[in-house]
């Protein structure tokens, strides 16, 4: 597979970095699932040491030189070029951003997370504001150091989604915003259901766990390479892609939709990691390419497949057998329950239609913060007025407003747009294939998965996101598909 | 705590080694508990890389020099001296045994394990013999390279139990062998029970799991720092001593003694790790000092406490409430069931009385193999005839004879005697304290645990095993206590 002697040497050096990354992944998974509480005292120290070690091996002079040399080589294969590209990207942050800044950012964000948690509990933005100010300030420095062509925010976007620019995001939202708002008006006029009694209904947890296992079985549960656990926040992790991929689910006791669709969501992420070509395993291109493309896979399984009438018909016998509370509801009932549309305050609880307006709000505020056009102190008011303008709802306090998401406390500015990107790409895949619902209706999930494997999964990070999408679908981020998909679905 | 500047620098360097060890421990635990089967493909590579990395940091020239320097320093505290001693020991193997030999040993043992598993399945020693021959040969080289004073086997013993010599082991068995054989004769004459109907009785697994959790609660289950999982072979692991210690249990479906006493056994190991002084955490002396001393703690909880009439009285209400199959058995019944004495073929199933004869057999054979007095090809015959002489039973095939244990396939020659050492020290602690059964009878487990903490646990690896025992109990390995304990218990 690898012909270039230089790239061979790069991979030799990379092997230990991969091993340390594997250990980090496992420590992360364990911290969220099984680690006894006080274990954090040792774990935090170990993770910090190993993160430093990874950085040290990445910045190794010989390694950096090998990468420079490989970059100059002609005749590299696509995989070889991908390896060099991904490692160069990883290096860029450490070579361009001065160590003092990286260190300060690490310090502020670890304090900011604690402050954010307290501030949210008390619904007091002022307790979090000083940390966010510092984070915004440092992010501006990071953006300048990383460099950009048009807008400093582009440098931050690129950290989460290779090659994504404000221009892309603007273009997406210029299509989405009017499309969604027009659809919302129509749905209101037509009286599309906004609530359902099952939202408040408690479920039997072991029964729901068994139902979810059966649903995942239906989709093809790769027993030897995959597992499902429970954690406070659901997530997917490739412990050793594609051999060991794990997801988690959360059970809160009411509204069985939540664990069911979050399991489908994470399963979508997992499929991506499970289907990366084995020959890429343990190399820098051996995992999903970006947050946005990853999110397209999770949203595809969760929404495009999972919330379709055809899928509901396949899984409703399982749900009804396991959950007696469904006895009086037909498939059409379930369809509306799974597809309620209700402008609401909390992003993570938002439906398919309103979700992207939540992202639009955050994207606009982030951009304005980075340029300094908006001060951190102005955020709560701006948040609330924009929520009212976009969604017609107004937070009663900052906990259900500007403080709701953890991202900024982690220093993640530029992350949110990847969620919308996922929705955009998922809808695009739906139309590019052309018969997803037909296959789902036949129960031919294998054919759906094979399409995703061939078009997205198998390539790992060999191509940057836009290039991958253009190669596979002829275009990259066209938000028109998402508007069309929503219009057709909620007709 | 640390005053020496040199030792401070040593600990600074050691921090990353500790972190890598932590990652290794977690990877080991995960491999045995939750890892999906195919995960091994990535895991094996990651573990090998990280093991190499640890070795590299251990052999770092600057680090080795610091250790040499610290060794010369006067006025080191006991903790500081312990740190230097433990690290020097760890280094010794790598500095004295040539890398080719280490590499060859790694290669042979990884093949030998697979060969052993196949050989045991087919009960054919000849399939394993060539690997064992190679292992014995390499072990001889290792012993010569490591050096010894009296006997090459001493060099191997010391790998598992610091300072243990053939002379110690001979002395132990010269007391134990006649003592046990005489007791066995008496028990036979008096008709001590050899079997019980509950041995074949199936149990309800969730009920037994709940019962075991309650029993561990009774002993003091440190929720925030400890957990119990299920694995094919029960074990204890200090993921981050003393903050995160985990044990596993196995459920086979019949004979509820097995999971119950293996949980108590592992809990004894766990207590040791949980009670190491927090100031030693993440240092080279921050875990239990040796296999033998560790085994003394597990045997103490399992046998001295766990199989006593007093303990049975405390836990029998729990067992009876959870396990309806016990309804017709009184406490005295349980006592005999838990303390059957029956000369048998399999070490891991052996009772407290006959167990050490299984170890004696292995010890003698190992020593003769290392000197070359016995050839690998002679082992099966010798094993069988010795089994008959020592225990009066004869294996029908090699699977229940010479092939039963995994240790030799791992290259572990010199390991077995630490099991007997554990039994010897457990009995010694019993008499040194003087009122263990009194405290158990009152349910005052806290006082028993405090004694163990004070005498053994808190010291971690600060003192070598013999010194620790002499400081705490005035003597080291006195097998007389074990004979006395058995005589009194089985009177």
C-alpha cells in the first residue's frame, strides 16, 4: 500500500503516536463509563502526561523533517498524500501557536469548564463571562497565528472542519434560514403536531435497552467489533478503528425517543469508524475525516433513515413487543411523535426543522465575538433577542439561554457549524442515492450501508472533506438538498 | 515527603513512566472485561508499543545516572531509599539480560501460550514440550545473567519475590510437608467431609451477584474507588492505586462457593492497593511490594477470615436471603461445605490443606528443570508419580496433570512458590494479631482492616518483603504458623 520510503518512515515513527492515542481514547471512554469517581485523581495526571508525550513525538525534529520531505515528493499515492496532509494539519497548531498560548488556553479552559458548570447551575452568566472573555481573546490570538485568507473565524472553523470557511457557512445559512422559516410558517398554519403524550411517559429501562439492542441488530450489529454502554452524555469513540468502536446511551426514565434516537445517532457515527478500510488501520488517515462529515453519518441514520415512515414500520413491531406503553399507538402516531416540530429553547432537544436555527444563532454570535463587534457582556441580551427573532421563543434565564452548551467552556469556538454541515450533507446523500427509503422499506439496510461505505466510510481521512464529497457526489455543501428534504418530509 | 533533590528529579522523570503504566493497566483490564473480540488487533499493537516506550524511558541514560547517584546518597529517608531500590530492581532485568534474550523470550512465550492452550485441549504434552524446553533454556540464561549467590533458581525466584531464595522455600516446605501430610492422615482417619451436594448445585446468577455485593458491603466497599466486573479469569488490578482499584469475578453456574470465595480473595488483594498511603501514589513505591505479600492479603481475607465459622455466621443471613437453595443448610453445614478437604488433581480447585502440596510439586520440578537434573520430556511421568506420592491421586492425562497451569507458557518459572508464601504469611498475621476471629465475630471488620493497613498496606513497596515483615511482625517466613493454623482449624 505504501510505496514511498519517506512515508514508510513516517508511519514507523507514527506507530507510537497511534498507540498513545489509543490509550487516550480508552482512558476517555473509561472515564465516562466505568471509572470509579476518585479514579479521576490518577486519570487526569495520566492523560496530561500522555497528551504531552504525543505532542513531543509529533514535534520530533526528525519527524517534522520527514513530513517536509514527503510533501515535496511527486508520485505519492492518494493514501500517502492523505497521511502527509493529516499529520501536517495536526502539527500546524503546535508549530504556529506559541507554547505559552497553548498552555494558557489549557489552563483557562480547565477552569472555565468548572466555572461554566457552576454558572449554569445558578443561571448566572456573569460567573462565566470573565472566562469566556479570556477564551475569546486567546482564540483571536490562535486565529492570527494559524492564519486565514478572508476572515479570522475561518482559522477557527478549519480547526474542526478542514477547509470550511465563513463563506461556506454564510452560503449554507442564506439558503437554510429562509427555507426553514417558510416551512415553519407552513407547519404552524397546517397545525403540524407540536407535542405528544409519550413525551412524558416513563419507560421500563431494561425493556428499552433490549428494544434498542434489537433495533441495532436489525441494522447489523457487528458483535466482535462494537459495544454499547451507558454514560451521562452519549458519545461514539473509535478505540481502535475499525476493530473496536463503542457507543454510549443515556437513560433518563421518560420519553423513550431520547435513548432510541441517540443510539441511532451514535450508531451512525460508529458505522463510519467500523467501515474505514482495514488497510488504513493505525495510520493517520485511519479514522473519519472531520466533525461535519461524521455528523452527516449520524444524522443520516438518526433522521433520514430513523425518523422515516419506512423505518418506523420496520421497528414498530420490536418497540411494541418490548414496550407495552405503545399498545394504543399506531405507526402513524409514532411517526408524528418522532417528528414533532416545536420551536424551543434547547438545541439538544430541538427537532430536525428548527435545529439549524439554533446553530445559526451560535455561528453569528461567535463570528461577532471573534471580530470584537460584540462583547461577551452583550451576549445574553443578544442571545435572547435573536432566539425570539429566529424561533419566537425567549429564555427565562441564562441557563436555558446562552449558558446551555458546554462548547465555549472547552474553548471550542467554530465547532457548532459542523452540526449543520452534518445535516446538509446527510440530506445531500439522501438525494444522491435516490432510493434510501425504498431500501429501508424492504429492510435492505445492507445496501444502504454499502452505499455509505463506498462513498464515505472506506476513505477514512484520505481526502479532505470537500474533496471527498466532490469525488463521491459531484458537489460539496449544497444546502438546497436539506431544504428540499424537509419540505418533502413535512409536506 | 521527598527531600533529596536527586530523588525529586527521579520522580519527575518517573511521572511519564507511571502514566504509561496506568494506560497499560487499563488496557489490560479492558482486554479481560469489555473489549470487543476483534479489538485485540489494535490492542496488541498498542500494548507492545507502550511496553517498549516504558522500557525506553526506564533505560534513559540520564535516569539511570540519577539512580546511581541517589544510591550513593546518605541521609535518604526510607521512602526515598524505597524508590531507588524499586527502580533499580526494575532496571536490573533490562541492564543485565541482553536485549536479544529478552526479545527471544517475548517471542517464545507468545507462541508458547498458544501452543499450551492447544496442547491442554488435546491433553498432549508433546505439543507443548518444545516450547517449554526453549523457555527453560532461556530461563537458565536469564538466571546466569541476573546472578545469584547459592542457586540459579534463586535468581528466578527473586524476579517474583524480592529476596526470596531456594533456602527460604526449602525451609518452608520442610515444615509444611510433614505437617500437612500428618494432618491429612488425621482428617482421613476422622472422616472429615470430602464432598457436599452444593458442589453440584446450580445458582441464580443475579441473586449470587447481589449476595456478593452485600458481603463486600459488609466488609466495607469503597464505592468511589473500587469496582467489581466479570471476566474469564478473576483478577485484581490497581488502575491507579489507591484511587481506582478493580476486581473481577467469574460465574460458572454451579457451586456458588467459587464466585463467593474468589470475590473475597480478590477483595483481599484490592484492600492492599486501596490502603497504600496516598502520599506514595504515582511513585514507584505506590503499590503492593510483591506477589507473596499480596497473596498473603488475599488468602487472609479468603481463608483466615472468609472460611471461619465467625465469618460464616455474619454472612449466612445474606446468603440465605439471596439464595433459596441454602434454606435447608445450617451454618455448620456451610462451614463444612466451605472447608471440604479432598486431595485432588487441580491446584486452583484445591482446599486450604492440600493446596501447598500442589505448590511443592511445582517448586521441586522447576528447580530440577533449571539445574538440568530433569529434562522437559521427563516431566509428565515425574508429575504423575509425585502427585501420587504427595496427594495419593494420579492424573488420567496431561491436561489434568502437568499441563494444567498457564504459568510456564508465560515463561514464569519461580512464580509458584509465592502462592505458598502468601498462605504462610497469612497464618503468621493471624497469630501475630491474636484476636482476628473475635473481631470478625463482632462484625468489627474495620479493626481487622486497620491492622492490615498499619502492618502491611500503607507501606506500599517502601521496604522489601522480608524487611517489611520483620519490622511489622518481628520475623519473616515462619511456616510453623500455617501448620498450627491448619491443625487448630481442622481439629
